[in-house]
C-alpha cells in the first residue's frame, strides 16, 4: 500500500476535481438568471446552506495556516477557533432573520444590494462593493497561490511532472475553479461546497485520530514533550501572549458577522424559518474540521521537539508533511482532496461575490445597468479570476508584500467595514447612510495605514481589532449625532419584525 | 437593547487599548525564538511575562466578553416577548465570565509549579479553555436554535412578513 501512496493521493485529488467539473455542468442547466447565478434562486435547504457556510469559513488557512500556527506558536491560535459559539450567536441573532427578509422583500442579489435597499444610498452600495472587491482580490490571490503550491508539491513526487512550473499549476487549478464558477455560478459553488464540506469534516476527524495515535503513550506523551520544552506552548496563550490572543478572539468573534462570502449565503435559503438549524449544521462541521487544525499542529510540534521528525522548512508545511509521513495512504488521499476542497470552497465564494460587486453593484452605484447581466456575470467571474491569478503570480515572483498588503483587506477589514453597516445598521432604524459610509471608509484607511506604515500596536494587539473598535464607535456616534433618517416604509416595516 | 450600550462597551475596550499603549510591556510577552528550531517559538517564563499584567488581562477579557454579549443581546432582544431570552443570555454571560475567571486562577496557580496534572490530556488551564470555556459559549448559539419560534421568528411575525412581501409585489406590479 505504501508504494501506492503517491498514485492514491493524485487519484483522490483527480477524482475530486472531476466531481467539481461534473457539478459545474449540472449547475449550468439550472442557472437561467442573475438571481440563480448570485443567489442560487433562493432555494437552498438547511443542510446545504449550513455546510456551505462552514466550508467557506474554513478556508485553506484552516487546513494549512491553522496547523502551521499551532506548530509555531502552540495553543495561541486556538483562540481563533474557540470563538465559534459566540460568533454564531452574534451573527445569527443580528443577521439570520433580518438579512434573509431584506433579500426576499427587495429581491437583492448581493450584500451591497441589501445595503443599498437598507440605506437608500448608492454611495453606501459603492463603498460596500469596493471593500468587498479589494478584499476579494487579496483573499483570492492567496487561495490561488496556495492551491497551485499544493498541486506543485504533489506533482513533484512524480517522475513525469517533477519539474512542473508554478505557472502551469496556477493555470490547471484555476481552470477547474473557473469552469464550475462560470458555468454554474453560486449554485455550482454551494453544491461543490457540499462535497467539499463533507470531505473536510471526515478528513478532520480521521486526521485527528491519526495525530493522537502517532505517539506510543498517546496524546499525553505529546503534551508532556511540549511541556518539558516550554510549558507556555501548551498553556492557554501559547507563545503569543495573553493580550494578543484576546485581540484575535475579539476580532474573529465579531468579524464573522461581516464576512460577505459567509453572510451572503444567509440570503440564499428557501425561507426565513429554514434558518433555524443552519447554524447548528455549520458549527458541527466547523468543529469536526477544527480537530485537524489543533491535532496536526500539536503533533508536528511534539514530533520535531522529540526528535522523531526533522524540523520543517516552514510552519505551513506542518499539514502536508504530516499527511505524507504519518497518515495512511488512503487517508492522505482523502485529506489532500480535502485540502483542495477547503481552498476551492472559499475561492469560489469569493469569485462569486467579487463578480457581483463588479458587474452588478458598482455599475448600479454609478447609475448604469448592464442589459444582459447573466452574461456579464460570467465575464466578470473570468476577469476577476484571471486578475487574481496574475496578481498572485506577480506577487510571488516580484513582490511578495503585495498579496499580504491586500490580504489585510481580509477578515479584519471585512469585519470592520461591514459589521457596523450590516450587523448593527440592519437592526437599528436610527443608523444613517453617512455613518455607514464613514465606518466603511475608515476601516479601509485604518487597516491599510497600519499595514503600509507598519504601525506597531501595544501588546501584540491585532490591527483589525483596532479598526473594528474605531468603525463601531464612528458608526454609532455619527448616527446618534445625526438627524434621525426618514426610512422607506417597507424598510421600516421589515425592521419592525 | 439600545446601541448606546454597544458604544459604551466599545469605548471601554478602546480605553483599554489606549491604556495598554501607555504602559511598558513585560519582558518576553510575545515569546522568543526557540534556541534549537528556527521555525518554532517559545513562551518563556509564565510568571515573568504574564504575572505583572494578569489581572489587567483578566479585566480586558471581561470587557471583551461583555461587549460580545452586548452584541448578541442587541441582535436578540428586539420587539416584545423577548424578556425571558434576555435573562437566559445574561445567565449565559455570567457563567461565561465565571469560567473565564476560573481559567485565569488556574493559570495563576500553574506559575512555577512542577509537571502538571493532565485533564483529558491537557494541563488544567488549557483543559478549562478547550473543554469548558469553548462549549459554554455554545449556549448563545443554543438559545437561537432552541428558542427560534419563541424568540427569533414567531408565527405572527412570519405571517406579517409574508403579508409585507405580498403587498410589496402588488405595489411593484402597479
């Protein structure tokens, strides 16, 4: 079986990619309108929405970056994961019902569409779409680069493709992604998310069981190896420190309510009432996948410190090296497919919301409306994918700070930009368009300034948390200081429910 | 729940951030490079790096938990008939704060102690974090699913919404 490890892994990834192509062809026949392309016709059930939400949240970061962080910093990054319950509480109570009602009542096809309906201002739509587009480029470029690097490392073990270039790997992996996103839009995206989510959840549990069985004395042996080297690495703050961990905790707990690729899925459910059990499905899947994050990270750290494994080239190699060296070949195949799944499920969601911002929201905000929006949506998807791929390659070969720079328009900026305007604004009649515009613009400026000027924050506090605190303060403060806005009667009625 | 409470909790957190900028960081707070492996970091001496700021950190954590709870309550407590949900959420917050405090005490007790006793394979503070602090946060999500028809979307609200959609469509057709 060991001799077949490489063919099994490549075969599993190949089968998974074929499934994605198949779903794309199937979804093509069911995509007839812009609403189908961006909102899946608002026909999604509980299971599929729940799984799509968790698989879009747990990106390549969760499968590669997460174990890498635990490997390098010990328990610190667990504070990102343990926000789950509060994250769900905040997002569900603030957005679950309200956003879905807005989507149906105003027939919206994107988050900026709903923002425009709520505030009645095209400038607010434009800023929300701009924040999304900037974030999408950074996130997408990172995901595409990660996908190509995983493919390259897999093929490096074969005789035929050992010398394959990164450019070819970008082209191959992006072609599959692009195929099903262009043909089937969000419908293909959420149905591939279903496959991807199931693979990720199963992989998470199996890998965790493998990780704890690597040590003869069980997981206690691994923990004691880590403790003897550095007790703080298995303490609650890892090596990062208490205040840094708490700032992550705050940013990830609140920021979730502003992640457009996740909250947009709330708008796609069959009915308002069907949202009841969606969070439970999403949390369940997320917890199963999080086992991989913690399990591999701690196991690899203990193996390296215990001298059973040579030191890794970089922390991000923790998951791939663990799978190649310690997992059963079939499990390694499933997990490598799961790794692709994790990256693609996030990338497809970003492609879709990016295309909506580009062809639907920004033109409308500027007073234009494309005549054949479905065709433009497909063209927009290609344009964004190609731009992100070129951007990823340019930054890889020429300027590796570029992706990191736009990457800051990720979780922290989405949270800081959209939580006040969407999370609070959709529940508070007094919130004004000016306050929403200032909150979105300030979050973009503050996050960019902290990154570009490399401003050090005290005690390792994350820049995204500071931007979030500032945008929340500005949003609520300006709304209170402004004249009470006059609302559209339909908006007022839906906000009374 | 009025947004002014969110504003207050956010301002308190902002004051913490400004306050932290004005005091000196304890040595080695962010850990140090591992002497043997360049891809790893070490935390160092717990008492040295966290001792001077432990109670400040506890207060910062309490302020974050209260802010998060305020956001949940802001989203949840809208309209009539949600008073009992408010009590459940406040109870969950108190429990959560209690466990957070327990975690800090357990961490304080681990300063300078010998090999730890393991609970479900983890030292006490980490075991409290993963096996108690994390699951208890699920109470907020559980309130949503279990009380959905009573607190989130009542049948009356659903009927009113359907009526609203119908009226909106008719207006659009006119």
